């Protein structure tokens, strides 16, 4: 690190499901935030660390900004606001394959409330759009504000233009030493990462309101004596008995599939074989109950 080293915090904002977590993972170079086609998958501020020769970026991955319908939704929006007030750079994301809509315009206008942060516009998912669509989106996004420091199209999937984005963000950061030691990619605890992997596996294939009703709590993690095996016990929490039945599936088949999917990532993270014991619990209307939200960490 030299006198010209820069470091600081950046967050990506946008409607739910515009590719913020996928972009975070691509920049960090490993999966630190779960991804899903379901909106509002991200529920916490997850920090990913990107080390470059010129400095260090700390990406704060946040929930998508949405119109809240529950107390959980309100708390997620509050979390985003808090993060936006603290970061050095805000990256506003719009997917290349969707026209700019009222939600995008509202979020872009709301950035007036954070004058300290420099703003970049990012057109994501350019791999999923034709060239003329990308051009159209760039023009639409550019016209939303007059103070964009840059407007950058990219694809997190193919990694096209990722280096352009990280270089641009670094130039906007204040000069200063790295905020985290080299080699660290996230400050997420092992327990939180495992809980998120289980939730990601549980989200696959569910629909309607069920994705929002799923939470995961780690009950215990312990190495099994005398074996290269770690026992992980976790509870999948839902709001109704009917949802519990969906998660478990016929004769427990769906819950077994959730366990098998989650185990792959958990074994990679822990570096051992894993026995994963999953239980499904009902906490009625937990998204609207302040006490239940507190117990679940929100």
C-alpha cells in the first residue's frame, strides 16, 4: 500500500432482483451473498472485501428498496437508509433487459438525500440484452440524474466490464490504508453464512408469499469426535403450518433436497464432510411480530 492507496465503502441500490448480490459476489471473487430469482432475498448488510493493487473496496450488499408490507420490510428499508448514509460511493443498478420504471425513478431521486456519497449508474445483466437495448438503457439511466460520476454497463455473469467498474469506484474513494487485512473476503460469521446457504436452498422452487416467510436459525455446529465430520443442526422457520408442509414435502422429500443442496456449499466453507440436520418450525406471523423479529436477528 502506498500514499496513493484508496479505500472506502460502496453499496449498490436498486429495485429488488436487479442483480446487486450477484454483482457483489462477482467483484469479491467468491460467493458471500446468496442469490435467488425471488425478490428481497438479501436481508442483512453483508460486507464483501475487494483487494486491488490501488486499494481496497468494502462492498455493503443490502436488501432491495421496496414498498414495505410488513414490519420486516420496514426494517429492511431502514437498514438500507442507514447504509446509504455511511458509504462513500453509491452504485445505482438497473437491468439492461428491463425498461426504467417508476420504482427506478423514485430510487434515483431519493439519492438526493445522501449528498456525501458519489454516485455511479450501473446497467446490469448486459449479457441478457441486445446491444440496442443496452444503449437505450444507458440513455434512460443517464437522464435520471445530472451528477453521475460514471455510467457503466456490465455483466456480472460474464465478468464483462467488472474491472472498469472497480477501477472507477476506487478513483472515487478517499485516500487511506486498507480497512481489512489482506485475504479476508467478508466479515460475515461462519454461522451466518451457513444459515444463508440453507435459506438459499430452501428458496429454490417455492413461490407466492412463502419465500418472504422463510428464516433460518443455526442451533448447533460441532466437529464430531474422532471423525472428519462436522454436525450442523438448523431450524427453518416459517409462519404457518401449511408452509411447513410445503417445505417438508411428501414424506420429507423436499426437505432432503434442501439439505443436499445446502450441504455442498457448507462442506466447501468448512473444509470437512457435513452431517446436516434440518428441522422446520412455525413462528406465526413472525414478519409482523417485533419480538419474533428480534429473536431471528432483525
